[in-house]
C-alpha cells in the first residue's frame, strides 16, 4: 500500500473516532475514487498515481465551485469548498508563480523553444517536473506569455 493511501486510510479512522461526519465523507470519497481507479486498471496505485487521482478531484471541485457560484448556489459552494480543503491536505505544497516562471525559463533554455509551435514540447517537459506542484493551466499561461 502506498504511503499516501495509508495516510488517507488512517485519516478515515481518525475522522470516525472524532465523529467528524464531513471529514469522514470527504475521506471516504477519496478512498472510493482510488479504489475505483485500482479496480478499473487492475493495479495497486503508487503515491504518484494516488496523487493524480486527488489532483483530478481537486480540479473537479474547482470547476464545480465556479459553476455553483455562477448559479447562485452558495449552499453547494460551501460543501465543495469544504471537500476541496480536505483534498488540498494531501496535495504537495504548490509552487509560487516566481518558481513556476523559473522552471519555464529553464525548460525554454533546455529545449531551445522559440515559438508557440514548441508549446507541446515544453508542456511535456514541465508536466513531469511540476506534476502536483503547480496548476498546469497557470504553467500554460506563463509559457504563452514567454513565447508570444
């Protein structure tokens, strides 16, 4: 069992003991998504793959929050934000914009990228380096500004 999955399981037990219904619901949701991915792919996920599942869930929550805000559903926004806060506990510390810019500059220098046609190559290099540590949408925006 991966370390991250074991930590999530322990957090579920802690939430049960503390009778934290909201926390328990969110942790069970995470474990359910991990288990579903394991069953679908017929493998046991390692920490990187567990992190990818959590990252996908974070993105879903952010999308839901923006849609619920647009619809004026503040009750649902609160639920999604609570789940997002719990999901973020398992994510690595996010890089600042300056750190992302430094990584983009280094990747541009390493690959010799000079135009927007090289964006795919840069994203491929940076995705491996920044996975889980940075929002790839923000990375894409910085690349666009550098190559334009």
